[in-house]
């Protein structure tokens, strides 16, 4: 089981944008370079993030993409679900009636527990916290680089 590249890039771009000064607009090409993603592919990711309301798109000469302040606290769950839709590890978890085996299948309980754990972990991690970690790691890397030079 693995997240799609689109979800990975969405998380990367949200973390990058959260690390920019508030109100900063970044072009698609700047964002693609920063998160090491093909620009055309990132365009589709940004469309999904914009549609979900996590990112704001501005047109024109001063256009670009912006992370509104209220979405700096977005969770990884919100970002992943903006791209992937609701997380469901198995078809039996879609609804109470999506699988006739639910009532007696021992696997159902395991799937439900695994999904609940995954959702809890993704819900706990916020974009702003991850941006802070990224800045700290970058600063630590610069310090190490300075010592080595």
C-alpha cells in the first residue's frame, strides 16, 4: 500500500508554502523547482489543492499560489484526502453495507483498526509543524556545512 505521487507532491508543496512568509505568492514553476516535481504534474496537484480550498490561486501578473493563514494548520489527512479522497484501506470500510462479510469476517476488524490508526497519525501532523521541522533541519544542515567548510 502506498500513497500516490500526487499526494506526496501535495504534502511537499504545502510544507514548502507554509515555510514562506505569510501572504507570499509563488508561481507554479517556482513551486515545481522547490519540491522537485514536474511542472505539468504539479499543475494538477495544485488544481486539486485549490478546489479543496487549501490553496488559493491568483491570476495575472502578480498571480501565483498562496497558502492562506488558516490553512497553515491543515493536517496531513486534509492534504492527502484533497488528492486521494477519503482514506479507505479496504472496500468493507466504505459503509456498513459495502461488504456482506463484515459481520463475521475477522479481517474487517484488522482493517478498521489499521485505518483508524493511519487516520489518527495523519490527523495529528500539521503542515505548519512539518514546515518548522523542515526549517530546523535546513538550518542544522547549513551549520554542519559551515563547519565542514
